[in-house]
């Protein structure tokens, strides 16, 4: 499967790797020489991703974990080290966007709590156990999936999701500062609107999609494969002086000013 060597001899753990950004990143990392731990709460999705990568000549491990559970996060890191001998890249990518997430008045406490458990606590736990593993390996890269809504408010109310991603961004910055002299880099990857199941379940009509597209200067949704390319850069030694960033891949949405009339 390998057609490059940008991650040769690296071991990468990717959460939420059974679909979307995580799956595209697992495919790309493996093609660039990495040994990949594919972590997902969906056992079938994780196994299918592993089989695809190994069938193509890559090296992969399928692990089942709920990232909001401390024990699962400890185990996924330990299993990765036990299988591959080290951990160099930690991609805390798993996340949810609840269909009932809304404004402050309409969002139920349970929706808020679940979103925070997965999107924010899950990244915290990934870092909690990933950082010592990276230290044991002599350093490495942590990539935390935030969002463009960590930088500006969402036009469609999704308060819990937006707040959780803002937390991921703030946490990533602080961890970057704490661990900068340990050769451990921490960056927040901030995708714009993507043509993935996570977003398209909300934008389920052409009219809704067009209302979102008017805000994107490029006039289209991003692809999960394009976010994977950004993750590859952050995972590789090419980004050796990059830490503490909000690495934005958004088609220009955070640079644009669009009036309601537009």
C-alpha cells in the first residue's frame, strides 16, 4: 500500500478512524509508511478499515474504544505500544454532533453533557495517555480535531458542539506550551464545513446546503481527504516548528465577511 515515506517508521493512533476524516487519515498515513492503530467505538468499522489497509500492504491494528472512558483511552494507547513498540503520532479525532444540539434554551443538559464527554473529555483523555507514550518515544505530534466554529460562531445553532470545539482549541494551545521543550508538538486541526455524514445529516436539503455554501469563498464543501492531507503535514517532521496552532482548513470561511443579504 505504501507509496510514500513521510511517516516511515512512525506509529500513529487515530480515534474515530472507522469513518470520515479518521478513515481517510488512516488510509493516507498507512500509504506514507506509518503503522496505524485504528480506534473506533464501532467494532465493524474499525475492523473493516484495518482489513482494507492490511490488504493493501499496510500495517494496522483495530481497537475498540469509547474515548469518553478513561480505561478505554489508557488501554488503546497501551495496546498500540504493545503491538507496534512505540507511539509517535496521536490524532484525537473522534467526535459527535448531536441532532438535538441547539441554542442555550433548547439544548437539553443530557445533549450538552454527552457532547462534552466525547468531544472535549475524549481529547483530554487521549492527551492524558498519549503524552507519556510520545515522551517514551522521544517526542512526537498530537493533533486534536477542533473546528472552524472554535474560531467563529455557527450560523446554525449547535452550542454544545461549538463550545466543545472551543475547549479543544484552548486545551491544545496550553498543552503545546507545556510540552514544547519535550519535542512534543500539539496542534488543533480546524476543518471547515465538510461533505461528511456528520454535517450532511443537518444540511439534508439543497436549500440548506446552499445557505451554508454562500459563506464559503471557495463555493464548495471540503472533503475528508483534504483534512487528512493537513493531518499528514502536522504528523510529519515537515511541521517540526509548528505547535500551538489553530490549523485551519476551511475553504476561506474564517477569512470571509458575508452579510445576511449575501
